[in-house]
């Protein structure tokens, strides 16, 4: 398992071998922006390709979309991003540093002050004197604006409280707050950088603004999309009309998103420009399912969720997509024990959301969101219907036919039941009855399940999981070591490396080139003729190449070559056709 310091080793490997560079590095870089080098862009493509094949091409019920990054600004008003897509931001009144109010203690834990205070508490043995000595000494340089450093009476009050408390139970956050607030009536949150007072958090909108057209004024303001999802809602009717799909079906999109993150951090984990892979899967409202099937299958019915069923309600569809997403994450190479499902508590959900599950991966800096799967009701389509004045309803013939079979009494009972349920959700009786009347005509605004993943985050997780430093002992007992990326063959940037055993035998060299030219038309391949074969293997191990092929004199006689497996280091002789069969099997999604 990687720790935070091994993340530095991985970062340096990624730079050295051409996976990831700082954007605009020659000008000192720009925080939150990253470039993917020759190997990085291949790996990223492989992740996207795998997602696309699994989510779109291998399914009959999902269509693709590639929409623009800049859309009509009204999209962002309707979606709620203009008004609510913000992070709470705070500023230190002393050092003027800006930070996310909900990340103060994470920043504290990661920097020198946090590390020092955690250590001092561990080593105190219950005696506060060393901690107080820190406040009188090193803290003057580390946290010059901490009230206990500036003011002797705060330090005295803190000392008294430390003497009266059991220090072995105290954590570093409480200790730092004590040095900021002891003996005072007002409580401040101390800056994790200098100990100064932080301002009250204020919402900071994360959308990047730009101007469309030559005149830089309010009217021409547009935004770089903060998620790819909204374009899918906006183009919903076009895709429906042109693809001949019927609900339930999905629309998928991969593309760039932009968020002006207050504190981009943890390498590429939280970037300002990143790529998303999003699916909006449109389903019938449960009430429509009930009319068609006579019942709605719920999770409590313990349904088989391996293949979709018409009677599923939103709960089961949500669970189905969580399972599909877990399978994909595992298929890309993350062991199932390396990520967990985190279910959002009701109070964490947006008002329109019914459920949300995050898949969280154990990154070296902690358990963090890899992707989210949300059940968003009909909120998004209804918002766009309201703001654009264009209908987002679908016509569902099956529903209309099923409704036609209901007699007047069952229709009236059904309407009463829906109105009763909606009342408990705070909705008006008339809204419920209008909705039911439209259902009887076969019309409704679809609900949506949204699996939303980040390409960059997935790539970081895969790199962290794949990295290993191995100690080896050769046949003669000689110790050696290697760095290896155990990437899934489908995800690895280079699939096969071809080596001629020697450079100076034209016939052998020519044969090796011929095999390389043949393979590169089909697979991302790498040619290497320099250095000992062992060193060539090491260079490929470090970038995760699953197979290395050595062409030797025997190849000239019988067409076989040595194929060396990256993980087992096993070497087998096989022909070119056998190699292609083996590779195709491993690379197929
Ligand atoms: N449409 C829903 C949506 O955008 P989100 O949880 O904000 O939901 C979905 O984002 C995924 O996008 C996240 O799980 C993550 O993988 C990726 N993501 C979000 N913000 C990111 C950032 N600043 N840097 C890198 N990836 C990010």
C-alpha cells in the first residue's frame, strides 16, 4: 500500500517517464493544471476507451454525445450552478491566504505545524511543558500569528487548561484551537498556515467565466462547463428523436470540465481542468412502472440485478448502476478491497436527490471519492423544461396502453394514492393530479440515475495501485530490484515492446523490425535496441508494459520468439500468431 511519501516517488516517476507534467512548467507551472505526456495520454485514452466500450458500445441502451464546453449561460441558471455551485471560502486576516473552510484541518494535518503538534502530543507523556516550550520557541517562526504566541495571557490560560486535562486524550486540532482561544469569550478558527484569525466562510462560485464575442460585458459572459452532464439534459430530446431509443435508456459523454477549485491539491486528484466520464440513465418514474407492471420492484424484494427488468423502481436501478460501476472499476485493475461504497446520509443529499453512493479509493492521502452514482429524480430535465419552455416529456406507448386498461375506479384510486404520497413530500395535490393525468396519456418527464466518474482520478488511483518496488534475487543468488507498474494490459500505455537480441546482425535486426512494424499497426508498441536485455526489461516494467518480445537467432529458424510476462517474469517461446491470440484475449473488453 502506498503512503504519502511514496506518492512523491510516483510523481517523480510520472514526470521522468512522461506520464504527467506540470502545465506551463517552464514558467513555474500553474496550480491545478496538469499535462499528460506521451505515456500519460496513451493511458488516459485507454481508460476512456474502456469506459466508452463498457458503457456505450457494449450496450444497446446507451448512446453517446460530444457537446461543446461552452454552452448558453441559461443552462447554468437552470441547473442551479450559477446560484449554488460554490465552495465555502475563508481568508486569513493576517497572512491573507485563501483556503476552503471545510479543508482547514486537512491543510493543518498536512503541513509542518500539524505534524509538529501531533508529534508533541504523542511524546508529551501527559506533561504539557514541552508543548508550552514549543509555543514560546519554535512557534514564533512556525505560527507567528497564533494568539498564544502573541499574547502571554492566552498562553497562561492554555497552560492551565492543559494541566487540568488528560493530554493523552487530546488531539492536535483541539490543542491548536486551545492556543487560539484559551481565556477568550470569542472563538476563532486559527489559520493552519500562521495561526491568525480566519474570516467567516463565504460562498465562492467555482465556475470559470469567459466572454463570447468581441465585447467584454455582462451580456456576453459565458462559463466553461463545470460538468459534462448538463449538455446531456439539454440535448435529451434531440438524442431521443434521432436514436430511436425508448426509456429506459442512457446518454453518455466524456469530456473536459473546469472548476476554479479554491485549493487544488493531492497531485491530479483535485484539478481545475479535468475530464469526466458521465452517464445519464433515464428511467420511468415509479408511478409509470406501477401502471405498466402492476407493482414496483424495490430493494426489499431482493431482486436479481444482473440484468435490467421492466418492473424495477428507481432504487433498484440505482443499485444496478452502483454494481455496474464497481465491476468496471475492478475490471480496470483496482482490487475490490481497495475501494469502498460510501452512502450519502439523507442530510448530505441535495433536495432533489434521492440517493447517492460514492466509490471511494484508498489514495495515499486517504480514502477519497473516485466517482459518484446519484439518483437525481426528474430534477434536471424539469429544470430545463421550466427555464427553456421546451418540453422534456416523453411519450411512452406501453404506459398509455397499460393506462387504457385501467377502469375509472382504479384510475381514481391510483390518483388518490399518488396525491397522498406527494402530500407527505410537501407537494401540492394539484401537482400530483396533473402528473397522474399526464401518465394516463403516456407522458412524463423521465427520472435519471447518474454515474459520474473522473478520468484523472481513475488514472491516479490506477497508478497508485499499480506501483511496486520489488526486491529480486536472480538464479545466481544476486540481489536486484525493479520498479514495476502492474497495470491491466488494457490500461497500460504500451502493450508490447520489441527487442532485437543484437543490433549488429542485419538479418536478425530486420526480422525484429518486421515483427515490430506488424505489431504496431495493431497495438501500442515500443522498439528498443539499446543496452542489455535485462535493462530493457526494467525500462518497460517501470512503465507497465505487459509483454516484451525478444527476437533472436532461433526466430530466424522457426519463427518463435521469447515473450516475457511483466508480472510473473516468466518467459515463453511462441510464434507471432500465438502472441496475437494471447494479447487479443487479454485486451478484449
Ligand atoms: N455531474 C455530477 C458531478 O459532476 P461530482 O461529484 O462533482 O459530480 C464527478 O464529480 C466526478 O468528477 C468525481 O467523482 C471525480 O472523479 C471527478 N471530479 C470532480 N471534481 C474534480 C476535480 N476538481 N479534479 C479532478 N476530478 C474531479
